C-alpha cells in the first residue's frame, strides 16, 4: 500500500485492540516509519506518535467532525 503524507490511516484490524476506531493523519514519512497525529480527539494539542507503515491501512469512513 502506498501511504502518503496527509493520508488518514488506522492500524490494521486485530493488530492492536486498544487502537480500534482510532484515526490518525500521517505527518511525516521516514523510511518504513511514519509520524502520526491523532485525528478523532477533542484535545487542542493533538497527540503524535511513530508507527511502522506496514501496520497501517487507509481509513475509509467518517472520523468525526474533528478532522
């Protein structure tokens, strides 16, 4: 899969049960890893994290009005 900066992504189903329903935006790509920003949150400063790109899939659906 070709993930690009700005894409909305989720972790692949069944990989991390605590991440189900969580949507991220890809901020940066560095090799096989990406910097992600949490999208579906009401926090003013959105949390960021790093993930392996092969563990992500494109998001399809509505992430909420916080996009």
